[in-house]
């Protein structure tokens, strides 16, 4: 193995730099291999100055840093790239150019650090001959075949801290506080942070809710002397028979942006006579320094991805199973997105301790 490339795609997640650092160190220290960084996701292959050498000095001090030194792009889909030619806007497929660029650079492997969108593209590029290896990243924790993605633990800690802070102000003012959390179509952040932060109601996409059931919980607390309530609401949660709310619809290039359900829930509660406020935690969940857990997991993933490259394990993804790092085909990781199951211990436990999911 002489030369590998690394790119970070999709939304950023705490721990990206830790993966890059571990991959660069392992590649150089163990295999004496050259490393190239591809800037801004797949776009870097097409942009002038989009490719940079990565040496040991370049990754010094980045372990605790949030974001990614390589830049990321949420719209960097080579199969739908927006271009302006002769003043006209159009969307074209540049995937063949990317595969050609990988070949021209003589990369023995391209490490793709990304969520489901970025990894799906990697898998499709692999069908065209690109030697890709996936590293599962996302605060949403929604990638199949791995117990956990890096970034998730940091997001959980930030969300839990927010719930703790909302508790004290909710209690002082006898209010209902709604915290809208990220996660797209997976409710892991709201579920786990809701448990850790003592939420009274947790609304997640996997369990459609009834407004009346949410109110029943608030009334029950009120009757029992709990003059405030805390709700952890996934951005993808939806009422029974209703639809998810979007802040922006998607198109060929943009993925749809969820948002607004927290506000809708808070408005409903207020109309029922309970003073209510909403906080949308947003990108704070992705920013800043990764937790110790995420730094360690990201480092393990980064080193394992390089070892996998050395074994020629292309079109595969490093994964955590039973607490051990392993690797699985990308196709398997992408076949079924990971979602909260009603039978999950976390859901059962939450119900045991009195949390309402708004479904009963
Ligand atoms: O997938 C990570 C994530 O943070 C989701 O939880 C959220 O819905 C989305 O990305 C937000 O994307 P953007 O940064 O493009 O607004």
C-alpha cells in the first residue's frame, strides 16, 4: 500500500479530526504510506487545490478539535452536481470523473468518512471500480451494522446538558419546556438524552404520537404536584396520521431539512392552558470538542480503516460489534437504516420510569 486518500462528507460530527489523525498516523507509522486529504467531500476531486498532502505535522493537535480540517459538503453528491454553464444552471452526474480522479491519483484506497448519504455514494463508486472503505460517522447513529457511530455520544452529552439546564428554568417558572433535537428519521438522540436528562415526554419518529396523550402526561404531572414538564422531541417526530414538518423541502441537490415539530407541540400545549417554550438545539449538537468516548471510538475506526485498506477490504465499512471493531460490506451497512425499535431496552426502560412516548 503506497498511497491512500481521505475525505469527510455530509454534515460534520465531533470526532472527524480524530479519525483523520488516527488514519494518517497509522498509514505513515505502520505502512510508510503517503496520505492525501480530499477537501470538502467528493468536491475536492473536481476542485482546483482540492487535494492536499497530509503528513504527521498536519494532524498534530487535532484530536480534540470539532469539525473537520478537510471541510465537508452536504450537497457534494457527484451523481447530482449543480453547475452553471453559459449562465444556465443544471444538475449533472460527475461520478465517472471522480472514479477517474481516484485512478489518476493512484490511490490504493479512499477512506470515506461519512453518514448514510456519503457512504451510499462510496458504495456506488465502488461498483464503478473505486477502491473505497467506509467509516461510519453521524450524530444520528442511524447506520446499520454498527452499534454506534462516532459523534453520537458527543451529541447526547450536549443534549443532556441542555435538558438539565431547561429543568431548572422550567421548575422556576412552572412551565412546559420543549427541546427539539436532531436525528433525522431516527430517534436515538431524543431517546437516550431524554432518559439521561429525565424528560417526562419523549417523541421520536419511530413512535407516532397523539397530542391528547402528551397532554395526559402533562395533566398527570400537574395533578401530582409536578408544576413543570420537560419534553425531548426529535425533529423527525410526527403525530399519528400526520406528517413530518420541514423547514426546507429537498430537491435533486439539497436533502430536505426537518424542523418545526417542537414549535407545533409547544403551541398545542400552550393552547391547552400550560405556559410553554421551545428550544431548538440545532447545530450545537454537532459543534465543538468530541467526548472521550467519541475520540477513542474515532481513533479506533481510523486506524482500523487503514488496516482494512492494507488487507484490500474494499467496498467495506469498519463497524463496532459487541464492543469490538470489525468490518462489514458497505451494502450490508446500507441495506436497512438503523432505527429505534419499540422492543429496545431503552424504550422499555423509559416507559418503566414513567416516560410517555405520546402513544398510550
Ligand atoms: O445527519 C446529521 C444532521 O445533523 C441531522 O441530525 C440533521 O437533520 C441534519 O444533519 C442537518 O443538516 P444541515 O447541517 O445540512 O442543516
